[in-house]
């Protein structure tokens, strides 16, 4: 049922009420706004690629956007290629991809463009944190392993997506970041992870400016206090979890589907004039 507009009752509650918008300019404007809201947030039929879609935030984004009507390609290195399946009002297609493998990335995006005419949005979500290791004990191999997924992988998939989006002169890139890209992870030796996420913060800003003439927006999502596979080791420690919970003003640890609303906004036309920013979804952690 269409919601009532300000200043007039709903026809469903007042018998025989038949508004005449031609007699009220403000009513016509309000009616246009209400009618436009549905299309503003509508992502039905959009072609969306999500990396790291097998679990956690990536899975929540992939399934959530498909449920809202999008055709979603869920890419992950633990996926086996699967035929399209119905997910809510949309469709979910799973494909195997190691985002750190340049040739795999090229091949998968060629397969995607063979299936659909273009890509409307990319959610670059694949990432790893590694185990906490004191900085002085880090090996170059471990440092490069984490950056190869979190930073290089984002570069590789974003580059392919931009190549597809450029002819259409429109598109949306969304990178999953972290609050540890903005502040130090106090008491946790995760310097490779934090540095890779910090790099994404400025990559988002730079690409937003560089790609703006192509009609492509670039934004990020920085979560905190969300249970995910990437942080399984952390959430196995009840003392650490309680310490984190107390540090969050809203006082709770949440599940990955908390991100769906933010992702849907960034995938929709509602965010068309937003670029170069990272939306922080952290229960108020960084506000302190």
C-alpha cells in the first residue's frame, strides 16, 4: 500500500477519499517523491559481482542483494562453479576465483561478460587477516600473502570491472575495508592486515576522483564488531570478544547480515552522488 503523504489522509483509511493532485502543487511534488523512492532504492535486474562471497560479509551481501532482485555473481576461492539458482527475487551464480591470481580474474570476468551485457556494481570483499604476529617476527612471505589478497586482489578485480563499466559510462565500485584501516588495532599484532586496509582507504579516494569522468563511483564499507570467518580466531576468545563489545557504544556484536542495508544503498541509485567515502558500520566504535 502506498504510504500517506504529508497533509492528507490515506485513501485506505478515509472512505471515498480521492485526492486531486492538480489542485495542489505541493501534493504533486510529494506524490512524485513517494513514487520515485521505490525506484531510487530498486536494484532488481542489476548485475552485481561480489568477491569473497562464500561466507561472512561477502555471503551476506551476495545473498542479500540477490534477494532484493539483483543478478549476483558470487566469487570465492572455496566455491565450485554452480548453475544459476533463485535467491529471493533475484538470481545467484557461484564461481570459483582466487582474487590474487591475475589470469583467473581475467578469465572469470570474461565468463561474466559472456553471461550478461555489463556489470553495474562490484563489491570487492575478499580478504584475509592472518594470525597475529609481532612485527619483528613477520616474514616477507606472510606480509605479501595478506597484501596479495587484500590489496592486489582488490586492484585486479576492480581493474577488470572498470574495463567493463567504462563503455557504459556508469558503474559502482565498493571495497570492504575495516576500522583498522583508520586507527590502530590496539593490542593486536595485525600490521599486514591494517596496512592493507589503510591503503584501501586512500585508493577509494583516489579512484573516486580518477574514475569520476567515466561515471563510476567508488566507496567503501568499514565494519567492526561483526562475526565473520576472517576473524574466527578472535571470536573464539570470549575475553577478547567481551573487551570488544564493551568498547562499542551500542554494546553488541552483530552478525554479517547487518551490512546488507548499507550494501543495498551503495548498489542502488540512492547513492549516485556519493563517491570517495567509506561508510563506517561499527556500532559507534570510531566515534569515541
